DNA sequence: ATTTCATTGTGTACTATATACACATAGTTA
DNA sequence: TAACTATGTGTATATAGTACACAATGAAAT
C-alpha cells in the first residue's frame, strides 16, 4: 500500500445519479458531527462524495477512485460538468494537511472539479448497505439539509445531465443491460420532468437501430409481459449521423 | 496596486476564437526563448493565453483578467470547456513561486481550467498591434509549433465550440452587432466545416425571430448591397421552446 | 448611356419527421 | 371464466428538412 500525497487545494466532487424505475435519485453521504465533550450535534446534513486529488493521479482517476470506494464499482459512466473555484466555497472544517498548506503561506482556496456519474442501480444495492450513503430522490434535494456549495454543484450536475441526455445516449447507463420500453420511457420522463405519448415515444425508439429487441420477455408479472431491449453502443457509433436531437 | 498572491498549481487557459468573415481564427501568443549566453533559440512556438489564478479571484475572474490583458476588452463571451490535470501536462520552465511550492513538499501538479472565448474581431484589432499575439486560422493549427498540452486544449475547445454552436446562439458573439445573412452563413460554414444551401439557410434563419432585419443596407459594395440584421438575446430568451437543434 | 460584373434575394415540389389520439392483447390473479 | 393491469399497435395532420435555378441591384468599366 503506497501512501499518497494529497494535493490540498484541488478536489473532485461526484454527483452520482441512479434510477429505480420510478424516479431519479442521487447518492449522498450522511454527515453527522458531534461536539467531542458534550456530544451535542454540530452538523447534520448531506454531502456529495468528494475528496482531494492525489499527486500521482489525474482528475478522472480521482473520480474513479472515489466512486469505487463508495459503490464498489469500476467502469462507472463519468463526465466532468465544470470546475468551481468560488471564494466562499469552503465551509467544511479543515484537516491537518490543509492547515499546513495555509501555514506555509499558500492561498486558502479550493478548486473542485465536478463529475457527474450515472450508475445502474441494479448493480450497486448490495455494496452500500453498511455505509452512511444512500439514495435520495432528486425532487427532494431542495428541502434537504445540505451545504450551500454542494447544493449548487448538485443543481449544476442535474442541468448538465438534462442537457446531455437530449443529445447523447447516456441515459442507458442508468438502466440494466436489459430493459423494457416502458422503463426507458419512465426514465426519460424522470430525467426531463415531462411525459411522452407512448406510441410516439416507441415510434422514435424504433428509429434508433441501436436499441435492439431481444427474444426475452418479462416473467411473473401480473399483466401482459413486456419485451426486453438492449442498447448497443457499437451500433450507435456506426449509425449516428450529424444529428443533434436525441430525444424530444 | 495590490500585489496578488498566486495560487501556484491552478491555472486558467483561454482559447480565443475570432472570425474575419472568411475563416475561423484562434488567438495565440508567440513565444521565443533564447539561451542567455549563446543567444541560441531554445523554444520557438505558440501558446494559449493562460496564467495561474490569484488567491482573491474565482476562475471566471481569472479568465476575464487574462483576456482583458490580451485584448483590452471586457465583456467577452466566456465558457468553461473542461478541467485538465494530466500528470504530463507541465513542460514549461518553472518560475520561482512554483519552485518554492515544490520545495515546501507539495505535489508537482498543475490543474488548468480551459475557457473558450468568442470575440468580435471588429472590436479588437487596434489593441493587439504591439503585442506578440496574433490570429491564426484554426485549420493551420495542426501544422504549427505548439506544446502538446496546448494543442490538446485547443482541440478540446474547438470540439466544445462546434457542439455548443449547434445548440445555442453563441455564434453571434463572433460577429459585429450588425451583420448580413451571407456573413452569418459563412460563419456557420467556417465553424462546422460544412456548407449550406443559401435558400434553405435563409428559410431557417427566417424562423428565428431573434435574428431581426434592420432598415440599414451595405454601402459602397460593387454589387447588390446586402441587408443588415441583428441578434436579439432578449427575443431569443422569450421565444425559445424546449427545442435542441439550433442549426443543422 | 450601356454593358459587365459580383453578390443578393427569392419559391416550389418532395420527403421526412413530429404530433395527436383509442383500443385490442397477453398473462396473472381472484 | 371473469376481472385486472400494463403492453403494444396505426392513421391522419401539421411541421420541418431538402433539393434545386434565376431575376434583381448597384457599382465599375467601356
């Protein structure tokens, strides 16, 4: 085990989205800080998963490392949505590394690079159980206890997600490998906060030759079983034209 | 004049685009470094405009400051296109601040935040004349002497520009306040590397109610004078629907 | 005064995509 | 065998995209 040097004034924050077939959720870390003597609750809120970068890793690697620690998963879809260096960003208590840094005459500044991560809920549920980490519906974040800076990052990530989802087929990252068209439709409705006509939605999907029907059908459901589909990135790459609009 | 503290390991690089009614250009700084004794040329290449951030400014302010120094202009269109922390990024000779930083035990790392800037050529020509700064056609960058990291940033910026220009009306930032439809068409053709049918292009622009014809016409041109138009951001904000595709 | 020149400005037919809208079907459960 | 629940399908209309050619303007040259 190598001991990494931390870069004190550069951090990465991950906004992790998941979909439970009903609504869009975000992965947050519960934080509780108590006074050492009295045991009184000083802070009780939620934070994004984030940490300083190490001196021997690039930004993407730092985000990957953080997500691995959080979910146990490698190969998570990751994309930067911005770098943030507001002067009033830092509100958290400072660790020793950081205080050393300031004492040596360097500026009391953090720049954080925001990553948005999309994960397939069905793959991660097990790994989370003994951590202070859980899913929260994105629609509830507004009312939650959460530091101003992290709430800001969350909304920037959500905006970026809504923008990108219309232009690139990244929403499939939120679904299991096999999914039904109703699940896909519910996902887009949750992402964009709209609703679509079922027939028109399916007509549109039918034009996307990279969404491929399987032989497999749903089993054990108390209604007509739905057909499963898969998303083929390979076919997507081959058949995409200069077209922009992906859905809507 | 306040003396600013520099944050040694965080920088901002600006990729500045301009349009001369013929082609898309990028603003680069010529760099020549000679050996102090022999006078032999050590480096002769081009760099992006960039510098470390100060401890009392946020990232946008740093980019604004750099552009002000370069062009004399305030109010330049600016947008982040990414943060970059590749371990092999740093190749430039180190200044004292940076060496101090390393000597104090901190990591030998720079993270740079890339900004893409769009400027109206007609407003900037004067201010540039006595600087080692000039316009280069983007099509020539491939063959130019330029550090690997800056070339990489340039291409990332160009990709981001081509993506954004299709989805938001930012191309107008590259034109003067009044412009002709032929100029607008040439601009999109230069940006995207394609060509459009004149009648169809104009039909499309006619649907954009925020591109407004003026009474004014071209004067002194040796052919039928073109009508001038202006872009109204106000009308754009009011009339845009959920639509994605802007041009193409 | 007339011609030449360069660039602007316009219309139509055809194709493709977007939108609005209602009912039969499959398979489980009661 | 009847009831339930979600799946899966088609058509008519409106809107947007594409392909394509020639007359009009005003300056400059003869």
